[in-house]
C-alpha cells in the first residue's frame, strides 16, 4: 500500500483561485524590498497563502 502526501494548495485571498503550491499556474512579480512574490494568474493579487 502506497502512502502519498496530499499536494498542498495555495489560495488567492482576493478572488479565491486555488492551485497546487509551486505550480506553473501561479505567476510571480518582483516587489522590492520583499523580493519575488507569488501572484494570482486570475486577478494579479499577491495576497496568496498556502493551505493544507
């Protein structure tokens, strides 16, 4: 019997878009002084958080 860990999801708090974390669907944007931030492909928001 194989035990696979569930794929963690990330969710945009602005529009509700969800996709696996670190997935190519997510965009990115440079935001000094924070560096590169994940951005939502649907609305462009960087208010993206991981969830289990």
